[in-house]
C-alpha cells in the first residue's frame, strides 16, 4: 500500500469520530472566538474589505480554496488524478475538522476513491472508504452520500 494512503487510513481509523453535536459545538466555539477577536479589533477594522480580510485570515479554509477562482479551477483540473495531492488536501481538511468541527469537503475523498478504483486498487479503495465512512458515512449531502453508497456497493457496512 502507498505510504501516504496508509497514513491517511490509519489516521481515520485511529481517531475517534466526532458526533454531529461535538462538531457543532466545536464550530460554534471557533466562530465565537473569531467574533470576539473581531470585536476586540473593532477600532482597527474600519472597512468592509478589512473585515473580509480578517475573516478570511481567521477562517480555516483549505489552502487550495484560498486563491482566485480561475487559479482554483486550474489547480483542481491539474490535480484531478494526483493521489498524493488529494490525500494531502484530505489531511488538511481533517486538521480543520478535528480542531474546529469544520466539515471536510468530500470532493477530495471522492477523487481518492475514483483514482484507486481506476488503478484497480480495490483493497486500498475499500480500506479507505471504510475508514472515511467511520467519520462521514452518515453525513447528509450529495457527495457524502455517494461515498457512503460506493462503500456499501463494495460490501462495507456504513
């Protein structure tokens, strides 16, 4: 198994899943802290642009998302089949998830499953989907549901 993929699967398997309530509480606490910092800086933040810059700096977006739209789309196309980059982005998303309760965007996990499937790495795809679904198998949303369905089709209980 690919060392990077193995590390991601181990991380997902070793970490305790957050409940919906835990993630909501963590995100609420993170948002409250951000608001308190903004209030404390009220005299320094005088324009809407400064407030937008402050929020962007405080919000834990994935680094891939912190770029102009055209550059984001170009990068997304360029990494479409780059397993290492997709794994890196999921790790970054997990960092935010476990620190703030901010949901991991499922698109990059989906790409991991697709890349593994196309490469006929069925056992690795199943191991990844099982690990992913421990945390996000019951999350409502289009891509989350597709990942859970994909796992079920491969015999993984979700």
